[in-house]
C-alpha cells in the first residue's frame, strides 16, 4: 500500500503518518511532499516515528512545493509514483485566521488545485482533502455534511473564503474519487497536550493566566457566553481520517470531524479556568445579545472616540487577534451524524474537553506560555553559568537545552550527530540564548577526554553537567546468554562514559576559579527501573545503578567543595530510544518537555534524588517485601513479550497479533504508569 501526503510534517500530518504506519502493511510506503530546505524536518519526523536507521524508512521524501503546478514534483518522480499511490492525502495549507489574503489564496486554493492535478497525473486511487468547518462561513443554523453551496458570509475573512474555495476545487475539478474532511478547531493531543503553534482557543490562555495571577481560584466572577466552539483533539482527527479513508463506498462525500456535543464559549471558559486553577465565572453575560441591538446603536458604540484603539491595545496585551471576536457569537452548529455512523464500532470517539483540558493547559504553560522564558527561579540558578548537556541532539537532552538556553545559561551541546546539534543551537539562539556545539562519541573514552579538555580550554569550567546520553536494551535474560556484548556496550556508554566525563570536569569544579567561582552540579539521568527492578532491563538498569552508586560514594567527598550530585530516576519518556518497542506506542509515557522540567527543577533545588511517586513507592516496597515485588514483576514479565528487535527477528514481517499490546498489558501499563516493561 502506498500513500502520498502533503503537509506531512504539519500538526495533523505527523499524527496521520503515525496512524498510517501502524497499519503495518509489509509493503507500506508513504511518499511525503517537502521543500528541499525542509528535508531535515521530515527526517526528524521519520526518526521520531521510529522510521530512521540503517534498515531504511517507509517514509520517502518527494521534493516539491505547493506554489508550483503538479506541486513542483519532477517528471522522474511522477513516473515513479504513477499507478502506485492508492491514497493521496492533501493536508498542506495555511490554518491561520490572521494570515494575509494572498498567502492564503496561493497555499489553500492554488495549492489544492496543484495537488488535484498531481493526483490525476499519477493515477491515484483516492484523493483525500482536509478542509475545515470554516468552509461553512458564518452559516446561521445547523450545517450538515452534505451542505456546501449553502455556506454564508464566506467573505467574512480570507481564511473562510479560501477554505471554501479550495473545497470547491476538489468538488469541481478533481477527476480522482475524492473525500473531504472538515475538522473543527484542532487542539492538542488529548493524551500529551502536544501542539506546534498558538491558534484558535489558545489565544485565550494568556488572558486566563493573567486572571489566575490577579485573583485566587476560589474567587467567582462574571464571564462571557456565546455561540458554540467546536474543538477536537488532533489525535481524534488523525484516527478518524485514517479509519474513514480506508472504508469502501464513501467517495464523493464529506465528513465533519467535529464534536457532536460542543461547548459554548461560556462552557469553554469554565473548563479552561478550572484546568488553569483560575477564578471560574458563575454568571455569564451573553455576547449574542449584542446581535439584537439596533444597527445604528451598535455602530455608535463601536465608533466611540478611542473605542477601537483601547480594544486593540487590550487585545495586543493579551495576544488575542481581533479575528477571534467572531467566535463570541459564532452562529453555526455542525452536524456529524454520517461521520459518527461510519466510526461506530471503531472505538474512535471525541473525548469531552473536560477530560483532557488539564493536559492541554499544562503543555501550553510548559511550552508556549509567555512566562515560559521568564522562569526566574531557573534563571537565578543558571544564568551566566556554563551547562553541559550530553545527548543534546534530540529527546530529553534537546528539550532541556532549549529550557536552559532560554533561561540564560551558556549551553554546551554534546552528541555524535553534528547536524542535529547545530539545529538545536539555532533554536536556542532564536530565543536569545547562547549555545556551543561539541561533537563526541560518548562511548569512546579517549574522545570524551578530548572533548572535555577542549571545553575546559575554551570555557574555563563547566558549572552544571547533565549526563543524559544513554543506551537502553530491552531483552530478557533467556535471550541474552550469548549476548555479553549487550552488557558491555550498555555499561560503556551509560556508566563508563559518564564517569570518564565526570573525572575530567570534576577537578575544575572543586577548585576556585580566577573569578572566585567554586563548586558545581552534576545531574545524572538514571531510570525508574533502578527503583522498580523491571524485568528485561538487566543490562540497562545495571549500568544506571552503577552510576547511581558511584555518585552516592563521591558525594560525601566533594560536598565541602560546593559540588552537588543529583540522580534523577526518569520514568518512561517518549523518545527515539523507545521507538523499537512498538507496543510502547499505546503506553502512557512522559514527553521530553516534561522530562526537561524535572531536570530544570533539579538545577534550581539541587536535591540528592528526584523520582516519581510510583518509582519511590516501588523502591520502598522492595525494601519491605522484595519477594512480593518479584511476584508482581513476574506477572508483568509474562504479560509483555520480547520485541522482534530483542528476538533478532526485526526483519521478519510481523503478524497482526505480534508487537501489538493486549488490553491486559495496556491496563497494566496504565496502572504502573511510567515503568519500563
């Protein structure tokens, strides 16, 4: 099965790719359109989805551009794609109410036309257009999935107009069997909160944050009521689109990927203020009442001297574009009866916003809050200090480096991959930070010493060292009898590499520098497995436990020199390191941003040990009843199988039952959230 996807690295696109890859077809290939200058983004996405490495990727880049006829795809690529692509997904577009009209016309309308022409040129089996509920304009009443020409006031702004026009292109010009999907306002992932930009309802988050800062949560006040705000999480949109696209007999139809029970503006504010622990309104003034004012009176009120200037000033301060005012009195209800019928029995439903609003809020506050870069406590702890982070090219290391750079630390980025390190440095510099790149193989003792001495020669000292780089091996002992090298190479990077680096940097930390500085902080990223002793991780956990013991022993020797050592027992984090174990895709896992938050808090407080409540409980329980813990862990050992990678059969196509977690294992993983199995 072959797919062609535009906008693959976009917000919806990358989650759709994950769903397509889960289909597991042995001959599955996804051709992804990308600009030549954006090829690195697609490579990063492939790695994140577990499609990197020497074995090759099922994600194949196709160089092109929305602005060009046939999407700028070369004739050679067209010939290669012809009669191969069964499903052509067109997601690339500008999803922004505030973008200028010409840019939206080129991307949304002409881009769709070029995609339609390419789909015809390569004889694609189906064309799938991702439209938007904006195609309905400001329709007053219920807009069904079969309606299109009935849209009203589509010229209200360029976004409505171009989404309506691009859908018209598909309906009138597409010669390939087509399907159209109209998502509601797409928000972050319901499990992780992940988003990639501020848009839609997120514009109001800053105002809620300000409200929280001005009054305690128990205060009650007056809010605003209005029309319906139809929000859907990105994971629902991707899953629903993937499912519907593969159902037969649905060509020529449109599907509303919307919440059948949407909240009103007032309901949305109530849910968000609760998630933010901000004052919640008990009385809402209905903004729709303004629609009932006589036109002359309404015009007089809005044209009072200074009224618009004051409004614009207040909106600018809160970061809310004026275009968002339209949603206070949004008049449309979107019927999704047909979509719900198609999805019936699939298990794909829209979760109520209240069930994941806290997740959305926490992700926004960690990642996009304006106060994010003004983390005063972190800035006080590391501003002007030199912070070395190993494994800084991706995952936890990269997320931590971005936090430290934004807070004023001079970041030393260390890893093997030079290109990705340079990308991380560029991101830090984009937020006004300072970063330096040092390439080193952290499993090579001589290379570590070379790099560390170079850093000391060029920077004088390292104030904070984060030993983050690591290797994980998940393999049962019965499959390890003839694999002693697994234990050697894991110990080489996770233990000896970290110790070699510490031994080179520590002497300078202990003695006073010319400017009077003395001391330092060493943060070792360990694992929850050291606390919980999970099966199949004997090589990995042993290497981390060795580093833990080393740190405990030297801590008492260096404490009077002002050197602090912190061990962080990190739970399962969704990084490329866990990608080979496919069943982890459905397990709860911390995001790299959340892991970075743990590390940054450690920089501020300098604790001896950091762990999760579950990890700490597991450590205590093992002290009290070790045999009982063994019984529990043995149950988990039997539930979770060895992966194909562990068994050495990764090249063999998996059957549908293999590498897929059972309901029992998913439940077990959720109960013991964060534990590696």
